């Protein structure tokens, strides 16, 4: 898989600037609207509702006036070494060797949920209920994304249909490459704070290739070896500390190296 | 009324006593069927599983049932391949118990998947890298083997045996049983192992992840060993319960001793390796993931669970079962076997539930889960089904070859080998 990825060159990644994120939730709404995410009768049940990008609220644990809050939007990490892909018994999820995007074949998924057990990011959602949309909302469903049936697992696809659309457009224009702004997931496009940057880190012309080299960049649970392709930026060391598990003393060593 | 169906030389209770017993367990099965219908009709929202608890009571039950059902293949292996003649007294019961465990586990899996009608995709779109694929292939194939092993027993029912074709077919199958015992052993080793591998390969779940040998994590080998340690104990326990319920000696005491001894030594080997595995995990996988040992024992699933699994329900039954003086006492024998299977079930519970309950992201929350009545219904329905099938098998099939010898039927105070109450033809 890695050889193929190297050969194709492209591997899409996302950089989220947590210092810029206001936690407004527009990315979540844009994602839901773009990807035909159903509306449950009880959306307050966050353990069963469908959210391809979920926002976690983190606090530094200090009292006023030193209290700090931060919001971490968490889409699928589109791991370079996805724990969910090799475990699927029916090959219903795969990593595209040409883009690095991990996709889900809904009509093949049998709903065993082994992939959910494998994913440490809780990025995969199971359809516990039949998909339902409030009256009239069905008229706004996107024809580019198939709604999912009850009993299958779904996840963020980096709005893969937008990549297909951009590729088709480039093809009609006789191009074999995509420009940086031609393919952007809905969440990145909708973010009013411009906290989400999307592109190909292997392409030096793309902004993400520079951003991921920054000193304050980190990924979630990096030491597990999943090689996530969603990068975060935060200048606050307590936020970077909460991105992974560290034994006592380990993180301060990292911090001193950084500073 | 059903005397013509009852094996020669043995006595069974009257239908008047048998039917209420069957009715009781039929009600439990009906509870399971209603639950299954609701899950099929309304979906898995009928359970308390959620995105955190992708697996719940059913997978815990499945893993435990398959481990406990290992008595079938292992007894078959010891009887037909190794040549332990004494175990012939219990092999039929072991096969029936194995069949019950595997068929119940597969039925539960059928309800547990979100799209049951696509279950066959596992064979059609098989992903050879997935441990679950290997489990599915092997347990399905092994259920076929168990059916083949069960058939000669069914054909030995007095009425069915009168049909020449069944009789010949049953005899021929019986003669080739060593081949099926070998096939069953091969398949079982792989799926018991793959069930362990199922969790051991989850490299992003530090609680479950294990290093190993080539493609097999250590849990692969530990699950094989623990299943063959628990299987004979479970067979022993089932026969003991049958003995108590029927009030008859079904096998000689020596057979229990042999099962207990085999179970005990295998459990001892397993517990030693499990302790070594736990130590190497605690000093290898855990710190590499940036975690400390106690991070995995929080909330309701505290360190007591590990102490219970390895210490109380591991070391103690191992000592009881390997010590001849202890296992020869009936009470201790049963306590030892019961503790053994409890420990193995706790191990399966920990791998299923604790793996999922521990948040891997430092800012994620600790969750707990309790099954709904529908989940309990299906799990207990499987138990009810097992008791129904075992009761029917006991009543109408010659399940225990030593039963007639151990319980001579007395007519006018005189022991006879054939009951005399039933004319053979």
C-alpha cells in the first residue's frame, strides 16, 4: 500500500488550526448537509447520532481567570496506516492508493462494527436507526452522495464526491492535475474562521505542505502508529499534551525540545 | 407415549414431567425469538450498544460459548486421534454440547450484524487479512463438521435406526469419524486462535493489542489454550448438571477425573502464559502507547476484574483441578470446573467490553454499558435452546454409553439390560 501511495504521490490531508477554531459548529452543519446525514429523533444522544465531524471541547482544568477552552473538530483521520481497513471481513472499507482517502462501501458493509472497535478516534458511526429527514428536508438531499441504510457503518470521506467532480471538470478541460482550491471538503470550505486548510502535503504548491512543517503541529494519538492525515496546530502546550498519551516526564521533554 | 423412541436399557421420566420442563425452556427461547424479531424488524436500536460499545453482551456470549464448546473438538481429538478410550463415555455429550454452542453462537451473530441478509458477503467478498473472515469461515465449516458428528448419534435413535438407509449412513459416518475429528481439530485451532487474534491485532487499542509470532498476536495462542482448558470443564459441568437433574449416574467417576485433570493441566499452562503475556504487555505495549498499567482499570472495570480473572478464577481452579486429592472430592471438582469456565468467560468479557470502554484519546470519556431486555433475551434464549436440545438428545438418543450399565433397570426387583417395558420391534 505504501509503495503504491508513493508511486501516485498524492495523499490528501487536512490541517486544523485550533487557535483559530471558535467551535461555531458550521463545519458540522456543512458536513451534514453535504453528505446527506440523517436527523435522528433525539440528536442529543451523541453516542448514537451520526456526525462525521465531531467537535470535542477541551479545558485546561484551571480556575478563573486562567481558564482556557479549546475546540477540537475531529473528522475521520484518514490514517496512512488505517486500523479499520485490514479488519473489515467483507472488504467494505479500503484506502485509495492514489489519494490516501479511506472510503466505505455502504452496500457491502454487513454492519459487524469490527472497524468501529478498531478505530481509536471514534470516527466511525453505525446507523442504529433507519435514516430519517424532517419533512421537506429530503428535497435538499445531495444527489452526489448516497444516503445510508440502517445497519451499516459510515464515516467521513473527505467529501470524496467533490474529488470526483473536480477530476471530471479537470478532465473536460484537458488537465491531468487539480488546482489547490478545486477540491476542498465541505467543512474546510464552510469554516468562517478559515481554521481548516486542505490539500496535498506532497505537493509543494499546496499550503498544507508548509503548514505541517510548523513547530506547533501535532496529530492525535500519533504514537499508536496510525499515521493520521489530519494535522492540528495549537500554540498552547496543554492542548498538544492532550492530543496523545504520555508517561510522566515524557511530554515535558518534548516541550523543552520544541522551545 | 414416546416409549418407542427411548433408547434400550435406560429409563426416562414420564412425558408429564418432561413436557413442563421443556415448556419452561421454550418460554425462554420464545423470549429470545421475540427479541430477535424486534432486532430484525426495528434494528439494533433495540439494544443498548452505541458508537462506543460496538460490541456488547452478544459478542461476549459468543466468544464464551465458542470457548466452552471447544470441549467437542478437544474430546474428539483425544478420543479419536490420541486414543483415550475412556473418553468415549462422554464424546457424544461433548459433540451435542459443541453443536449447541456453535449453532447458538452463529445464530446470535446473525442477529448482531446490522445487515443480516448480507451475512454471506463474508464468503463472497472475503478479506483474507481480517481475523473475522477466518473466524467466520472456520466456525461455519466446523458447524458442518459438528453436524456430521451429531448425525450418527441422531440416526442411532431406536426408531430412526430401523430405517435401513439411516442405519447404514450412520454406521459409515461413525467409521470415518477420526477424519472428521481431525478436520474439527484443525478448524477449531484456527478459529479459536482467530477469535483471540480478532482483538490482538487491534494495534490502535492498547488494551487489546499484543505482539506475537509472524502474523499471529499472542492472544491467538492464548485463546486456543484457554478454550481447550475450559472446554472439558464445561463438558464435565454439563454432564454433572444432567446427572443431578435426572438423578442417574451417566458416566463413571473416572471420566470426570480424567476431564478435570486434562482441564486443570491445560489451565495451569494457560495461566502461566497469561501472566507472562500480561507482564510483557504491561512493560511493552502499554508504555509505548504512553499509558500506565492502571490507566486500563477505571470505573466499574477496575483492577478487581484482572485479579478475578487470573487470580481467583484462574490460579485457584488450576490448583483444584491438578491436585488429585482435591478433584476427587465432588464439591471441589464442580467448584473447580465452574471457576475455570467463569475465568475464561471473564477473559472474553474483558477483551470485548473493556477494550471498548477504555477511551484511547486522552480527552474522550469513560463509558459503561448495560444490555437491554432484548439483548438478555437473545443471550438467555441461546441458553434455553441449548437446554432444550440437550434434553431432547438425552431423552431420545443413546448419549451416554455407560448409562445402562451404571443404572440397571429393575423389573420386579431384578436387573435387566433391556428395560423389558418396551418391545424392541
